[in-house]
């Protein structure tokens, strides 16, 4: 777990990275939140980055849920409004954490959440993974995700190729747990906690199926939810050349929630 503090914070952002990457890829986004006067709580999920030698492997998706829940608990220690921001698989893990733990968050931001895949493995590979899962769950196979399909930002293409912390192989168990988590999130969409939600989706996402994301979004019965699809943007909307505009959208969502909290507090004082 890492804590990045602003000098005069008005809220806390819990930031959850996606699959095969690590928290350091979000240095720019972290700096933007700090400049906007927010603390940031983040880290590497189990099997990712520097969290363990067994990179690309988990025994259960619950490991992600428990990790994120600890980050949220740490964020609440500041006694400030807490927002959860999850990208891709981190978005899926954030959804599952909300479903299981039901934290009292002020708002949720999901960036291209992994609700469905554009190019899922073939039926043969899927069947093989089912057979291998109970026998050799830690067997790792090439993820076959090219470094240039996540973002159009060429800076990241070079950086990711040279980054020793990027995961290029994932275990059979990791894949089966990912599929199960997506199924639970989709089938349990109506039980998603009623929290203010903003979904930011790349219009030209080549990893996550944007149609599946939109379908999930339309099914969740929330009092307040917003969906913004960015035409032409790839999967990593916070790393795209237009990321400043994307960030401003996320910031506006958070600021509006804080204004509402202030209004409600003043209203109660007036009574």
C-alpha cells in the first residue's frame, strides 16, 4: 500500500490499477489528484507489480477484494470523503468489492471496467483452462495482449516494453477467477450498492468490450449514475493523449459530490 498526501486535502481517492500492470503507471494521475487537493491511496494488487514473486497468479479473486477493502479502510482514517477509482480489471475488482463489502463511499469512478472482453480466448483454450485449473492452477501462459493496444500514447509503448514489473504471463487460475468475477458482476448487477457512479469508457477500446460495459451500466439501478464514452480513445483513457480532458471530467464528478455534501451539512446546521 502507498499513501500520497496532498497538503490541504478535501477528500481521498483510492486508486486501483488494472491487470498485468502496477501502481507506478499512474504517477501522472496521482499527481493530478494531489494538485487538486486529494490524498491518494493505492498499491499493487496481489500477483501484480512488486506485491509478490508469484506475479500473474492468484488463488482467488477474493484476494483482490480483501486488498482493496484494506485500502478503503486506510482511506477512511483521514475522516474525509472517500472515492474509489478502478481501471479495467481494477474496475471489476472495485465492483466486486462494493458488492461484497458495501463500503460507505462518497462516489465511484470506473475506467473501462472489465465486464467483458473484446477478444476472449478460443473455446479450445477455455476448455483446456477448465481442465488444468484443479490440477496445475499456477501454470502460467502468455496473456497475448500487445503493449500498443492499451493506449495511443507512444510514450507508454516504449515504457511498458522496458518495464520489468509488467506481467506478460497469467496463470490458469487467474484466468478462471477473472471469468467468474465477470459473471458474478454481470449477474448481480441489480444488487450493486446505490452509490454515485461515473463510468469512463474508451470508444475504441480493444481490450474491454464497451458494449458489455454499457449493458451492465444500463442494468444497475442507481439513483445517480453517468456514462461517458470517449470517441476514438483506447482502453487506458487516463493514459491517452486526451487524458487532461478525461481527468477534468472525473474531477468535476468528485467536486460535485463534495459540493452536495457541503450543502447537506449546511442545511442540517440551519435546521
